[in-house]
C-alpha cells in the first residue's frame, strides 16, 4: 500500500474509533498512525498485515456482547 492509501485507511479507522471506541481498535489506530507519521518501514508492513486479526478480535467482542 502506498502512504496516501494508508493515511486514508487510518482516517476511516479513526471515524470508526470515534463511533466504537474499543481498546483494540484505538490501540491499532495509534500504532498504525504513528508508524505512518514516522515512515517506519520496518514495522509498518507487519502492522498492516495484522489488521485481519484486529478485525477478528473486534468481531469476537461483538459476538460476546450480542
């Protein structure tokens, strides 16, 4: 992903984080945003690739609440 797309992704996640402020999501947003701002090419790919597990954790939380 290019940086512009990553910034757009963070903005979308931030909107979700405002509506659904869960620790898992907010921590992920902070980590991803910091890595983008710092051009952290060492950790950024791993953070992006970890999103499916973050998403799964959020779905699991929703399932437990339902």
